[in-house]
């Protein structure tokens, strides 16, 4: 699986060559202060003919702090039941109802603390599907500070 990212200061898109694999888009809103508390929204497309998602695994940058204030919504804006756990920088979003298939998800990190200046922030995304323990990389999103 190959991935490539198109990136700007406030919006990033990840493209996946394989149309059977999920993809990730994201955007961010910036208030002002020495540290920024921002809301970051990632769009995840679940293609047809895939097994339902069991977990979404997000490797967050070491330079940000993501709170547990996370919402996941379907393409109609309805909240999806999730369980959230963290292991260091890794956030694991589990879908207990295991019905997440053939849809677009909005993953909303409602309170992310990040420095105003610094390096590029890179989020890496992978998933596990029902019936498999294999972690499948689906892409990354990059944010530049400005």
C-alpha cells in the first residue's frame, strides 16, 4: 500500500492508491496564545466491501497533548458509540457495536494542546477490522505551524 499526502497549513489530505483501503482527511482551528488549544477534525472514509472497523489507532505527535474529549460522528453527523484508551502517544478508538462499514467518519479531537511554534505535527493512522488482529496503516496527516 502506498500513500501520499497533500498538505497546507490548515488542511491535509491523505490519498491511498488502493481504493479498498480507508483514507484520512483533516482540518484544524487555531485560537491564539503561547500554547494553542485547537480542535482537529479528521475525516475517515471506509470503502465498500471492507470488513467493519473494530479499532482506529492514532499515533499522535510527541509535541501535542490530545485530551480524551474525542467524538466520532457518521456522515450524517450522528455520534457513534466509542471506547477510548491511550497508551502513551497512541490513542485507540474502539467501536463496540462493530457496524462501522461503508461510511465516512468524522473524528473530532476537541481539545488538542500544541505549541504556537515548532516543527511539523504528524499523526499516523491505522485500523483493525473485525475478525483480524492485523494493524493496517491507512495514512498520515501533517500540520505545519505558522
